[in-house]
C-alpha cells in the first residue's frame, strides 16, 4: 500500500525501534491443483511488509478529534512508511445503521472517520466484541462502507464462511493470508447461517482455517482478539493455543483486546505478540492514567527469516497515539521498551 525510500539512521534512532530477526523460513506457496488457475510466479523481489496496530475506537474522545478535523493517525504516519499493508483492529461501528445493543459500552465512529481510515489502512479486522454493537445491521453497513472505501475487512461477514474466509494479500507472486477470530464474549456476535457476525476463536476451526489458508499462501498470520482486559500476561490457555496455531502452519500470531501490551514469545522461531494494546482509544474512569501500545511490522520473504520490528506508542488525553522516542524511555532489564518482556524459550 505504501512505498518509499530507505529510512535514515537518524529516523531509526528517533523511533526507538528494537529489531529482531527470527529464524522462521517462509516457504514457497503450495502448488496449485490441476483445476485451479495457474499462480503468478514468485519473483526475486517477492516479499511483503505488514504493519499491525491494536484496538482502534473512533467514538468518544477520538471521535470528537475526528469531527474537529484532526487525523488521529497522523503522528504515527512515519511508522507506516514503506509498508505494503497496514492492518488494524476496528473496535467500532461505521455508519448510522442498526440498533444499539444493551451492553455497558457501545461504540460508533464519527462520520468523518472513514476518510481517516482510508488514508492509512489497507485492511481491518472486525473479529472483536464491538463490531456488533449495533446488531447485524450495523455490522453489514460497516462492511459496506469499508468496501466502498477500498479497505478490506476480514474476520466478520454475512455468513460463517464469509467471516472465516482468509484475506489473501499478494505482492510479486508472494502471498500472505490473514485470518481473524474473536475469543471474547464471542457467541453474542458470532456469524450464523441467518445472522451477520464475526468469526469465533474456536480452536478446531481456527487450526483448520490455518491449514487451509497455508495451501494457498506462503505465510499465514492469525490476528486474534482474546484474553482478559488490563492484564500484563496472557493466560496459559492462550499460550497453548498460540503454539498450536504455529504448529498448524502460522508464520506469526498477533493478538489484541486486553488494551495493554503483553509478553512476546517465540515458538519454533515464529513470533507470538500476545497483545498490541490500544492504538486509538478513549479513557474511562477505571483505566490507567496512560495507554501504551505497540506498532508491529512483519517483513516476510520467501525462504528467509521473518523480520520483526516493534515500536511503542503513547496515547494522549484524547486517546490519540504518538510514537515514543527512545530517549524518553526509562531503561530497565528488558531494554529500552518498558512494556516488553524478553522472548520465552520455546517448549
């Protein structure tokens, strides 16, 4: 989606990025069946960089900022530079359709939000506990608005098959499949045969989806919505499922929902980012005084190790993100990112 030149050394220092090359070779895509159309050849320039951000909520404080003409993503624009795709978790409904669901928090984006999203994002996951805040009708309108804006939506749809369908990205013949599933109060908004909704984080289905997607793409990355809120560590069950996803063929696992960043683990050379934390989100009375999140960039190339880059962002009083510069961080035993934990050894 975005292309450009090499980032200068000065820019790298000011972004406060820590880098790690993870030894998980990305194999060539599976051979097409005799009845399938011939795949495009993978060229020497093949590869893809994808930036992932966490929860995006464009109601409340962020919504007021958007309505006043402010682009909530502008400060983090340099973190998206040169990426082929930018992907986020959209935790609000677009448009005016549907009826508000009776629940503690419901989010509807400001009308001008779609223009801001279109400027920055190529794909958005709707597999979360807020895409159904205004019922199936609100979700269907959100899907329609995103489609009209040229933003691919995944993790939700009019049927279970639509919701579980992978989003396949391609560059120079190299394919990466993105999957999304919601594991938080998922049954309330799950897609059914007669109701639009999101994909659920059902282990058997998710592992089958990964194996199926792996047959048509060189790499598969599940983007999952899971875990308890405002906790610094994932649950043991999440760790077990994440490793099973990698064993099934995932090249990496990216998580969201807890609103805070969690640990980073490496299993069989593949990264597991348990929670990206918030990217754009309002503050509520029970929240911490400051939200901290991560922006993650994965670069995948045929037969090479995944390049993982992470950057910390800090949300201001309006819930708008700003990159954290390295010089502003207090050092600790884990390096320059206070919210990061060292990789956990693979079992």
